[in-house]
């Protein structure tokens, strides 16, 4: 178990992004409409969060809610948004495209990955709707994406822990498998032990409703999650003799 376990927090607003950063989050996923699974945030929101935060910010590039099979006009909109994010100097983007048969659209996703370069690219939970997750993992790797956000095909990462462990093992060092969905301070350490993942994702939707104005509690919950991961890493390092 590596000692540097990272925590990504998904948010909708500048204030929640700042609260997550203050609580120790390592990276932000910025979205609009989190209650719909997340859509591309407004340009003004992306610019403001980028200006205010010191940690990396990855906006989601998803032109609408619903499925992940996009018309050419939607694909063109994704291209435009990626160019904006790249030119703004943000650190990464989050995206995902499937074909009508629920396979990963390798060609169009690879085109977006290449367009985004040198930004990192996370293939998001569209993956969980794909067929044959271990086979689809190879497809995502073939796109050149940096990491894969997934709940192991389940409703939540804890429910998909067994599959997540298989994905982490199969991925090796070729791509970062990022477990997400349903994680909080009470279950993240257990999932880390079960999956051997190195990075974790949470929007705390099961603890606080999306859009909650209770930033103090939000910050406290993020801090508790980061503390749980830090303790996991410290314990692993102690067991290995500090090596």
C-alpha cells in the first residue's frame, strides 16, 4: 500500500472547491449539475476556480446529462471546451464516450485525449455502463487516458470493491484506477485496503446533498477522509519499515 494516497473531491462551486482544498484534498473535479451526474461547468466557473485554487482542477467535459453516446455536434462542443480548458492552463479534464453498443469509443476518446495534451485525462464513470469491464479497461488504456474513474460497475465503490481490486491489478502501472461513488470517511480506509488503489474520488453525496451550503461540515468531512487515507499510508509505511 503506497504511503501517498490521493483524494479527489468533486464540487460545483468556488466556495466548495476552496473548502475542499483547505481540508486537504489533492485534486478537484469541477462539475455543473452534480445531481445529474455532472455536466460541463460554465466558462466563468472554470476560470474562477482555476484562479482561486492552488491544487489541480479537472473540469468534466460532458455536454449534457443522459447517456454517453454523442452526436457530432456534441462531440464538436466537447472539442471546443477542451481547447478552452487547455488554453486556460488547467491541469486536466474528465470525459468519456461510449458507442451505442456500450463499448468504449476508443477512436473519438483518443482524439480528445490527443487534443487535450499535455493535460491529464480521466475517463469517467461512463465506464461503468460499458460491457466486459476488464476488456473495456484495455480500451480505455488504448485511448491514452491517464486515469479511470469507476465504481467497478456497481452503484457505489464499496459495492464494487471486488471488481475494483481486479481492475487495479489488471491496470498495473498503465493507468490509474480511481475508485469513486459512495465514499466517505467511514468506508474509504476499508476500500483502500481491499482494492490497493492509490487515488480515491468522492463528492460526499451520501453525506451532504449536492449544492449544500453547509461548507463547514463539507470541509470537515473532506478533512476526515484525507486523515483516514493518511493514516492508511502511514500504517503501510510503518509495516514496510519505512522503505
